[in-house]
């Protein structure tokens, strides 16, 4: 199957609460399953970075909805194109954020936990992109210490 991959960054609406983002992820996962989309969403306290992969029409359709969503702004497509294979297969939308907890199966965004969760077959370029996005957040908001890390589904 022809799979395309898209990565974008955006800025969260200042009034957005972590519980709002958990709700976004819950509904996103349902639609992503229906659209055969998998990927990863990272929230560093201020910005989102999301990777979507799936059939090209589905990726563009869902990204079209995401671009119109007023819960964030300044959506910039960082990369998009055809991908050989899925790297996030099985994850309707993995979700990582700065504050850990039960919300939507998120895992805490420490550099170590992010590295531990990124798939092994992720390209070195994408690996570096996600880890550097994560590192940027460390001077904005300290991650909670000593929390259990739950793998995202
Ligand atoms: C940061 C962010 C990430 C999102 N990720 C997804 C996603 O992966 N899949 C999805 O279907 N919707 C996602 N959404 C929600 C969509 O923007 C949109 O509300 C939803 O798909 C319903 O689309 P519709 O209003 O055109 O029916 C996301 C929204 C935000 C703000």
C-alpha cells in the first residue's frame, strides 16, 4: 500500500488545558482508526509536533481538518512525502506530553522516555527532529520527576 507521512508543528491556543488535549487525542484516535492513520503527537507545553502516516488521501483529509482547528494556530508542515512503510503501525495516535498522568494514555516527555518509546525503525532524521523538539521544552517547563512511564497505545 502507498503510505505517505506528514510532520507539522503548531502553537497551542493559550487557553488550552491538558484535559482539552487529552480529549482531542481521544476523538482523534477514533477518526484515525477509521481513516487508517497512525502516528505520534507531542505537546511540549506550548507547541505541538505531530506525525501522521497512512493512505495519502486520508493523511491530507485529516491534516485539512487539523489546519482548520482553532485550538491551535501557526500550523507549519515540516515535511511530507511518500514513505516506504509505517513506523508507528499499531498506534492510532501515540501521545506524549510534559506532564505525565493517565490522560489519554500519555507518556511523560522526558528525553529518556521519548527515546525509549520512539520506534526502532524511525529514521535518524525523524528521531533527531522529535528529540530536539523535546529538548526545546526543557527550559520552558520542567518535566515531573519520578513518575511511572506508561507506553502509549
Ligand atoms: C494538535 C491537534 C492534533 C490533532 N490530531 C488529530 C488527529 O490525529 N486525527 C484527527 O482525526 N483529528 C485530530 N485533531 C482534531 C481535528 O482538528 C478535528 O477536530 C477532527 O478531526 C474533526 O474534524 P472535523 O471537524 O473536520 O470533522 C487534532 C487537533 C489538534 C488541535
